C-alpha cells in the first residue's frame, strides 16, 4: 500500500467516525425533542426548583452580600445538568434492553460512536438547559456581575460538570443495564450530594459533620466556582479544584464506560 | 489479507460458548455454502441465538473459529460488519424515529451516501409494505410492522450474507408469506443466508439445508429428505375405532419398538417409527386384536419432517419448543 492511499484511508475513516458520532448525536437529540416527558423533566423541573426556592424558602435563607436569587441561580445550573445527566445511563440501558446496541454493534460504524454520540447529545441538551435556566433567572432578576469572560467561564464549568456526571451515568447504565434500576440508582446517590452542598444554602449554616461533608463535596466546589465567576465580589471561585474534579471524573469514568462497552462482546447483552 | 481465497460462505469450526455454568454452544461445526440458505432449527435454549450473535461479531466464542465470507468473526470483525445484515431475535428499531428515519440512519451507518440511503430506504419500505406508515413514529407500529422494519433495516447495507434470528416469530400468516417471498427473491440475487426458526414447515420451505441444534450441540444436518430418511425408513400410523381405547392400545404395542411411539387421544391416532415396516405391521395388528382394541385404519408411510425432528431430538425433548405454522 502506498503512503498516499494509506493517508487517504485514514482520512476517510476519520471522516466516517465523525459522521457516525454526529448521526448518533442527532438520533439521541430527536429522542429529547420527541419524548415529551423527557423534555418536561429536563426543563420544567429545574424551573420549578428555582421558583420554589426563590419564593417559598428563599425568604428564610440569608445569603451574605447578594440577593437570594443571585445566590441561587448558579447552584440551580449545576443541579439541572447533574440531574439531567442521569438520562445518559437511562438512555444506554434502554438501548441495551431494546437491542439497539446490538443493532449498532453489528454495523460497520465507529466503535466509540454510540458512547460519544450519547454524551455529546447530553452535553448539547445541557447547554440548552443552562441557557433556559439563565433566561428564567433573568426574568426574576438574576444578573451576571463579573463581566463576560467570567460569565462564559461559569457556563463552561456547569457544562463540564454535566459532562462529567454523564460519564458516571454512562458507566452506571452499562453496569446495571436495567432501565428502571438505572433511573433509581442514578437519582438516589445524586440527591444527597446536591442538597448537602452550598447549592441552596451557605455551608456555614450547617451542623459540624454535615458542613465537613459539604465542604469536600464536588458539587460545592462546582457551585462555588460558578457562583464566584458569575457574581465576583466576596465569592472567590475555586476554579482549579473545579477543573480537577470535572476532568478527573471524566478521566476515570470515560475509560471505565468504554471498557465496559467493549466488554459486552465477551459476555451477554 | 482479505481472505478471498477462503470460503465465501460461513464456516464454523469447534465453536463453544458458556455463560457461567450454562453451556450454550458445545463444539459446534457448521458450513454454509455461498448462495444457499441454511435453517438452524432447535427448541428454545438450543443455542441458535448464541451462534447467530457469534457470527455477527456481537459475542466472542470461548473457543473455535467462525469465518464468514473469509473474515474471522473476532479478528476481522470490523470488515465483516460491512458485508453482513442482521435481524436479531427482537426487533431493534428506534421507537422515537419514523420508519424512514430508522432505515436512513442504518444506511448512513453502513457509510453509504445520503441519497443512496434515501433511495434504498424507499425501495425497502415499499417492499415490506410500509410506505404508507413511513413517516409515522415506530412507537405507533404494530409488532408485525416493527418486525418488517427490522428486516428492512438488515437489508439496507445490501449484505452479501444475511442472518435472520426467528424472522417470522410473531408475524401473522400474511406477513409471513410476504417475508418468505422476499427471502426467496434475495436468494435468487445470490445472498447467503442463515436463519433460525422453530417452525419446521418454514425451514422446509425456505432452506436448502437444515442444521438441528439441541442443548448447544449439532445433532443432525442435511436436506429435509436426508433428515426424513434418518428416522430409519417409515412410520406406521394406526387409527383406532374408539379413541378412548388409546391407553390400552399403546400398552399393547409398546414392546414392538424401543420408544418413539406418539399418540393423540383426541384423534385416536398412534404413530410408530419403524425400520422393518411389514413385520411390525403384522404383529401390531395381532397384538391389538388380542387386546380387543378396534382398529379403523392402518397405514405404512414415509415420515413427515415433524416426525423426523421428534425422533432426532429425542422423544418429547424437542416438542415443547416447536410450533406448527398457523
Ligand atoms: N446472556 C446470557 N447469559 C446467560 N445465559 C444465556 C445468555 N444468552 C443465552 N443464554 C443461555 O444459553 C442457552 C442458549 O440460549 P440461546 O442461544 O438464546 O438459545 P435459542 O436462541 O436457541 O433459544 C440458554 O440456556 C440460555 O438461557
Ligand atoms: Mg433465540
């Protein structure tokens, strides 16, 4: 084989891989658009939380130096992407149980396209949800107070955490496989880390053992970063720890998911 | 190395596969000649799906080799995937897409051009009588329509080798006939096919050869005539005058053969696989007469495929999983 034709072949196969990932991404996004419950769950639900906390509990929570709504919105961005990421594992488990993964694996498509398309579409959905939440926040008075670059950084951290939790969910989906079990399992462990964090209330108000946990909690790290970037002032964002958590989670769970996905050939489906 | 010089069909040598302590395939050997149809028959749990999954690169065998059109199903999996089509045991179609979108997606994933994927999807939609529903979501499809769409999806890539795992399970008689004619057309076009079924009539109708699998082992193979003759000649069929004397009758003749006697209490018909037909016929009549059982009809005939199958899989063993075509 000449060097030229080999280069050609590699170019072709890279082009095909990109097409495969995009096709899978589109297919998954159509699911979000067409399955009404999913759209409702990933959009209305975080909006409800914003309204609930802003107007029902907000009055009872004192936040240092900023209005509760300014304090709340950065946290809700993280909550929306983290809860939403559970759909990655649910979607994979569904594709496994319905034989879609078998169908895809019997095709000459790029091996990684199923997982890449899944997490990519969930990231696109997360960007959409983040923008939506910022819109809702804007309507009730939330404003970025730290300039455009910092605002973009805040959105980046939120989307990065969504992606990180998507990979955790992907691994969960591929190990647990049962759609309902994935749904429940994915929610049960996320719920406490969402609430035992600085997301809704300052950790200083928590009792000692809980505060200790909340301070170590990666959700606190993520929320504090988004909040610091969005609001500036007294809030100093722990950007480096947030990036380490975000990329660290991906570095562990992406290979684990890929390994698990490729292992399916050696066992059952 | 493309392996062009190797067999263009399917060649399975010594393939075994276990799931924990369950031996799903036990040293299976199988050859399918290019351009022919082979039916893989066997009761539930025989290992048919496991073998199909190995041949379509979805599962790795524990040992042995599976070569499809010259490609090793483990080592050359990627290249193999571009020339095979698979319709698995359960319809694998995306509920949230329309029928057309499903076919076009699969087409694009075979890396054919957008326009070609569209053209082939259209052709297949009409071939499987789905044109009318092409732009509806699969969620609204009936089981039979999903099955047809799944089969259409297995053909989008113009496969050289097609694997169909129980393709007509759950289809109504009309759809089944339509599918049979599509399969025959594909065979004329030179497609090599391995299909599994629990319907003997289907295997007889579609396949050039049959391979019977039971508990992970190939227990018989050949054309339907070869399998029939394996039973050892003929079947003696006795029709009782009084069906309620059946038990008595079976008892009277039970010593004539070592097993294989089938009886039906409703029709009062008893069948016995026989080697030396005439002498058994005489002794059967004598014994029944001695037992006082009235016989209204008696016939010595060639076994049906159904009987051949029963005798091969062992009495009762295969019965539970096998179905008649309705
Ligand atoms: N993924 C799996 N895990 C465990 N056992 C399995 C798995 N797949 C198949 N088996 C077992 O292997 C045997 C053969 O199954 P299968 O190939 O599906 O049979 P068939 O398709 O002929 O009905 C059965 O006993 C079945 O229970
Ligand atoms: Mg099966």
